[in-house]
């Protein structure tokens, strides 16, 4: 997902009747040393990998992920009163959902990996770094989409790997791939395990076994070139770990997706992630200036200059390749100076179309805030914790209008100056400034939203998100088409939407859907998702702005790139991975 956002923000802001939405942290500004080889890394203990469940990394890293849900179990969120009202009065939720089974009740396939092969793999990574116990297998089963969670809660561990391997270096990854290719063992590169598109669900058929390659031990900041503003980091670093290491140099990536606490740099690159401050810092793929990739055929070292006319850019082949072409073992990333000041404000517009026009103006003519997002009427209303009014208005109320969050980061002078110029534009286009209250509230709750999903599932409601992007001229049609498809498939769901990534030419649309569960909630959601995906393609949108393809979007991706496009992808795959061991079934149609 990205921002189950607004339901959770409801939780966070219900008492203050404030506004909604999530994201952004803070780091000090200190000068950087040129070309220092820093090597200051987090401990070598993967957070999410089997026995014992020790959290890895600096204090800012989140605790171990709940295997059947989201995040740190200690931070599980109850349902606030307004959300309960909404479930009952508007969605008609009457009965609780099926409770989650215990970890020891998850049904796992019998391990298929031949003992000799496991021993050979273990000899590469060392004892303790090859794990085949049930807990390690369960914790590396699938990602964190709502269907993934539904299956796990029901005890369905059928997609579990046979073993989990924790390599410590590029050379170890190369050697593991060599052995796996020789024995036709499928390999699933595993970062934070937060995929929401089935990116960690390989097709087992035709393989002697499946291993998850957890990159958590590859968690070093390798070097900082402060003159070029480039840092080399290893792929297993989670968001907070990377930010903490960079903060010691006065730097930041500025990449803060809602999954920030758990997702890794390798996963950001492999799935073309986009953070909530993308207006100011860019998408993650914009930050990648170079990378090292281990493939079954050897090493790819890409990116030797800031820009190049030396043929097609092969970095673009690896970005978004979701583990199907190789394992990213190192990333050279453009970094920015950590901001000294942050100002987040709320604005109200009378309608989604008026707010959209204002965002477009800022995206095209500037000044561009660092964070810029607009909630539609329904999302704004839910964020205001007034579900009763939603019922009265049939889901839409012009009263609340639409909330914009605009954030500015930089030196205090830069942030203030940009804020004033943007404020003049927003006022001129009909916006009313709500002050910093809604902005601070949004920043405060930016990572808490996904916790609410587990409680909603338990309460008998399905909540899931989906996203797309389109050109400004086609955005209203795309918005209407997706909403119509979801309503058609689900009857009377709550469909909320926001724009959170803007460009000169267009923007993303991010939908959060809540519905009462039917007798078969998984089939119910899959039908709705199919309908929404068809609507996206028919309305000219892309099947994903930042979640990626995985298994769930493969068919729609094929429709997007056409037969020749599919042939090219298959050709690359065959060249880099002739045995087809890398994440089989993911990405490539
Ligand atoms: C609650 C929630 C909120 C989210 N919010 C956002 C958001 O705001 N923005 C956003 O962009 N996404 C978001 N996502 C989606 C997800 O977090 C991103 O796709 C993220 O980039 C995945 O990173 P990860 O480390 O968890 O990768 P994983 O889920 O472990 O892997 C993702 C894919 O990349 C492959 N992969 C992982 N590491 C490597 C590597 N080193 N080399 C090669 N392949 C690799 C995997 O095989 C898999 O196919 C959210 C997900 C959830 C559950």
C-alpha cells in the first residue's frame, strides 16, 4: 500500500478533530567529510529473520515485524470510536473477521531443498546464516498486501521458502546464485518484506526448492563522497538505519515512504519506490546514480557519471526489476543536506478539482513544496473524523472541502521563503490556510496508518490500497473510472483518494478502499482489484506509480507494454538468468 493513510490518521487525529494523512523525520545539519570511507553500520542481526527475534540496527529501527500483520506488535492500534461508527453505520459491518492463527499453526509445505544443496549454501554464508526452521520460513512468506495478510491470518503458508539465507557480501551472493542455478533452486531476494504486489511470492513449479535471500546483513554505509553528494550504501539497510548513518554526515536521502520503518534500500530500488516527500527529493529511482548487481551470469556495475550519452541507461533495466534480473548488492545514491527546518501546513480547497488545479499550478510553475498532497472529499471527511456526516451526504460532503498538506524543508530562510511564495499561489487559487496544526498532525501520524489495517481485518472490514498515475488532462477520468469500478464490484465501499506525487505532466492517484467483508473476503477483494485494474488500463493510467508489478500486476503490465515489450523483458531475463531461478513468476509476463 503506501498510505492506508487516512483511516489510521483518523485514529491519530480523532480526538483533536484535526486532519489526516502520514509522513517525514528529522536529522541535524553537520558538515560532511570528503570521500570518507565510513563503514559505520548496524549490527549484523537481521530483524526479521527467524530465531531469536532480535531487532537489528540503530535505535530508530523498528522492532521485528508482526508475521501476520504490519509492524511492531507492541504498537498495535485499536479502532477509535469514529472508525467503529463508520464500520457499522456506513459500511454495515456486523460480524468480526476470522481471528489470526498462531505462528505455530501456519501450514508449511514440506521442505523440498535437498540436504546436500542446503549444506553447500550454508557453507557460503556460514552457520547461523542459513535457516530452515519454521519461524524463519513463516517470516519470509509473501509480503504485506491485504490478501497476503488474509492468507497468513488463515494459516496458509503454502508460499513459504524452504530456507532463508543471509549473505554478508556481494561475493557470497554471487556464489549462492551459482549454486542455486546449478541445482535449479528458485531465489527470492528479500529486503524488508513489505511488497504489496506479490513480489515475494515465487512460482515453485519446476524448481528443486525455494530460498529467500534476506539481505539484512548487508547493511553498511560504505562511503560518502561529500563533494559529489553521493553515498554508497548496502541494500539491506532499512529506511531509519540509512537515515541514521547519513545523519552523522549531515545528509539525508529524503526518501520516506509509509513503509519507511521496515523497507530497505534494495527494495526501494527494485520496486521503484516513491516517498511522501517526492516533490522535494524525487522518487527513489531518481536518486540512484550507480549500482552493483549480482546475477547468475556475473556482476553488473552500472553508473559511472552523473549523466551519460553512452547508449541506453542499463540502470533503468535493473530499477523496477523486482529481483527477476539480479540481486542489487550496492547502491550509489544522490544525497542531500539534511534540512534544518520543516514547515508543514494544511490548506482547504472547496473541491477535489479545485485542489487538483492548485497542485498542478505548483508542479508546473512552482514553487514546489517538499511535500504536497491533496485528499479528496471523502478522505478529508474521514480524516476529520466525521463519519456521521459521510452517511448523511452519501459519501461526499462539500462542507469539509478537500485537504492539502504542503510541507517545506531546507534552511529556515529557504523553507520560509518557499512557503510564502507557495502560499500566495494557493491563496490566489482559492485555498484557505489552516495553519500548521493539520500539517504537524499529518507528520506525527505518518507511519501509524498501516497498524489500523490489522484491527480492521479483525473487526470484519477489508481495507486495501491501490494506486496509479496519469497525465493531468486524463486525471479526472482516471479518478472516476477507478471509483466506479470499485463501487461496481463492492456495492457500497468507502473509497478515499489522494494525490501525493506530482510532476509537471501529471500526478499519482492513491485509493484506499474499506468494505464490509463477505463470506469469502479474499475472493471479494480479488474481484474488486481486477475490476479496478481493468478500469485503470482502460482509462489510460499506469498499473502502478510506485508499488511495482510483482505477480499481482503482471497481466496489466503486459497490456501496458505490449507483446514486443514483453519479448524484450523475456530476452533480458534469459540472458541474465538462463536457468530462470530469480523470483520466478514475478514481474515477467
Ligand atoms: C504499509 C505499507 C506502506 C507502503 N508505503 C509505500 C510508500 O509510501 N511508497 C512506496 O513506494 N511503497 C510503499 N509500500 C510498498 C513497499 O514498501 C515498497 O515496494 C518497498 O520498496 C519495498 O521494499 P522492501 O525492502 O520491503 O522490499 P521487499 O518487499 O522485500 O521486496 C520487494 C521486491 O524487490 C525485490 N528485492 C528486494 N530487495 C532486492 C535487492 N537487493 N535486489 C534485487 N531485488 C530485490 C524482491 O524480490 C521483491 O520482488 C508500502 C507497503 C506497505 C506494506
